[in-house]
C-alpha cells in the first residue's frame, strides 16, 4: 500500500514531461544521425547537417515592421539605461 508521504514526494519531485520527451527526441535523432553517418560516411553526414541547418532561420516567426520597430526601441532604451547605471556607479 502506498502511503501519503510517498504520494506527496512523487508530486513534489516533478520531472516535466516536455523535458523527458525532448531528451528522448534528442537521443533518437542522434542515433538516427549516427546511423546515417555510418551509411554515407562521417563527412557527408556533417555536410548534410550543415545544409539542413541553413534554412532554419526561415522557420522563425516573422514580425510586422511595427513590432520590430517597438522591439528595437525597447532594446535601445534598456541598453541606454544600463549604460547610465554603469557610468554613475
């Protein structure tokens, strides 16, 4: 029989499910890439990884020009405020 202490401990010792699935996915992709490297050769597998990595910026969400302008202004304001704090210290 499971005591309430064990149940409480299990509830407190949470491991996020996303972390487990992310780790498993990384392990699976690494194993598949190792298999690919074994089949086609190490240099070819590294070249394929590089070629596949090149278009990944296209997967990022796009901002409208107004959103980009506001983001740049916020960054500039934070940078200016930080530089003022450094100068006065």
